[in-house]
C-alpha cells in the first residue's frame, strides 16, 4: 500500500509540473509576439520622415523665351537652353520662319503656323550645359519685299526623333531704310587719350538716299571681350578714349543708328552693320618732363647733385651728364651712370679738386623715352 501511494503521488506531481511548463512556454511565446509587434511599429515610426515624394520630373522640351532683334542686315534669334541631369537628350533644334504681311493677324495657331512656315535651319551642335543659343538670319534689304513681318518658332527634337511642341513666336518687322556703316575710322594717339574719328555714310543699305543716320555707337575689342565705349548715343563723328593702356592691342568699330518709322527715340533705333575694324596699339613715345630744379654743392673732393622726383608714374630712372666746358655739344657730354640712376641725388667722386664741372640730368620712363636735359649746373670741386 505504501509503495502504491508513493508512486501515485509522484505521477501526479509530474503531470502538474508538465502542465505548468507548457503554460509557461505559451506565455513566453505570446510575450515574444507582442514584443516583436511593438518593435516593428516603433522602428517603422522612427524611419518615416514625411509623405512619399513623387518622382522628379524631366525638364520639358518646350522653349518659351525665343527672342528676335535686328542688327544690321541680319535678324538675330536667341533663346536660353536649360540643361540639367534630368534633361532629355536633344538631337537637334529645328528653326521655322514664316514671312507674312504686316496686315495679317498677330494671333496664329500652331496648326496654321506648321502648314505655312518653312524649316529655316536645324541646329545640330547642342551644348551640354545651360547656355544661350543664337542664330543669325541674313537679310537682303535691297531686293526683299517691304511691309512684311518675320515670325519665328523653334522646336526641340529628342534622341528618338520625336519633335516637341513649337516654342513661343518671335516676331519682327525689319527696318529696310537702314544706314550703311560709317567709313574711314581713324585713331590719333596722344599721351593721355586716343582721338577717334570717322566719316558718316551717305546712303542706306537699300540704296535710298540720304542715309538714315541719327547717331553712332563706338565699340572696342580687347582679346575676346567687346565693349561699347559711349554711355549715350554719339551725335558727332568723333570720340575721345581716355581709358586705355600703352602696349594693349585694341580693335575699334563704329555703327550708325537708324530711326524706326514714326519713332524718334534713339533707344529704339537699329544699329547698322559695323564699320571696317581699326586695329590700334597705343605706343608711348611721350618723354617725361626734364628734372628740376637741380641743386649742386661740393665738399670733401666730391660734387653732389639733388633734384625732386618726377611726378610721372612710369619713371624708370635718371641719366646724369657731365662736361668740362659749358658749350660742349650735347653728344659729347659724358654720361656718368652705366645703368639708370634710381634716386633723386648723385655724388660724383671722379673729379679733380679745384676744377670746374658742368652737369645736366634727364628722366627716362619705362618705355625708354628720355626727357629733355635739365638746366646746366656747374660747380668747382672743393677739397
């Protein structure tokens, strides 16, 4: 009996312990699932920084800033071409032109323009970076029909050969009574200025006289840079250029300004073609002024000379000359310095005590121009 009771108790305890273990395992599993779910929600919330963003759109292929101006006997088209990393590859740019009557309606649908306009040219050299593209459309002002309007539009063609929509329209009515360019542009070099002058034209490009000339613009090119020199239109055929450098290479051109019909404003006037370019390199052939006043003295068997420095900014130094007779010809005076003397004082120790000497001084600039000689100064060498 004792043995059977003990065995029965042991089996009961084992069953109780097994159920307790299974309950513990189930509780741990539920806890693990809850913890994983909480961590997933936590990390998802930490990683979220905003609403989802749409994909970056590609740059459009439509040009909206096409512009046209007249310069001389040409119409100049220009427009900005924006290039980014998202820009589609452009195979070419097609330029279209429609020559229409000035009485035609200003408004025109793209369909009508496409039917009436002709392909003027295709631009195949496409820059990789954002830039302004220009195209020059020549004008024949002698034989072209008057009272017409030029209407332009462009369209970009992608790498697959697909053409975009037309750009905005650029419209212009050319000025046919445009002056010929001025002639005989000349430059006279002075020390502090360049005097430029030219001859006005007599006729227009169309052959009509007199020339439609109201004013002029003068340009100067230095290297690849071109700048207009006059701030306001010139109403005379001359100009003074004071902002120059000796030794620089310049190229000058001048254009006439022709007034539009019924418009007397010079700001709206059209420039002629440029004149024949004038190449000019300013050369400094202008010597400094002679040094002075010169002070001279002798002591200790030497002769000392003093003078004020020249005021020119390009002074390189001085030359000192000596003679033993006042009436010695200039070419026979002895130059005392082998190189240009840099200071405004000089001591001559190659003299004899008791002997009279005569001196003159000249100034030399950085271009090698030597001034006239100073006044003659004499001194007897003291012991």
